[in-house]
C-alpha cells in the first residue's frame, strides 16, 4: 500500500468486513418464539403465535422485547429491516422508540388484523 500519512491503521486479516445486512421479512412479536416447535401453519398460529402476540398489549413487555429484538438484529449485523409489528399500537411505538435510540433503519408499522388474531 502507498503511504497514507498520519492515520491509524487497523488490521483485520482474519475478518470479513461487510456493510450492514438488510432483513426484508421479520416479525418483532415473534422474538420469544424463535426456534419454537413447527406445526401446520394454522395450528402453529393458534398454539404459539397468537398467545405470544397477545402479550404485546402490555407496554412494559413491548418495551423489553423491542430492545432485545433490535439488539439481536445488531448483534447479527442487521442494520435495516422490514419489520412486522403486532396489532397493538403501543408495541409498535416501543419498536420505533428503541430503533430511534439505536439509530436503526426500519420499515415497520402496526399489523392490521381484525379476525383470527390476538
């Protein structure tokens, strides 16, 4: 390499440096059920997903999971995500606030379901 002047140089010989990853489909309310047992879709939704998502009506729960969810994205190199929220407005506000604090880019919003959902 040519001379670069008085600049601190870091060596990452055994590392892979990439831009932040982009996740184009992820469900924030399903954070607590990652790697849960798989079943047929409707059985899985009724047995696992909907009961888990009901908890997001509680602001404190939504705040806590939003922080964990976004920290996990960052820990895995994801800096931008298209995030499905829950039907609970306050849970999506929790997600937006945590993303703002962590300076993450999200395309996200409140899920609009009025049948067969929590």
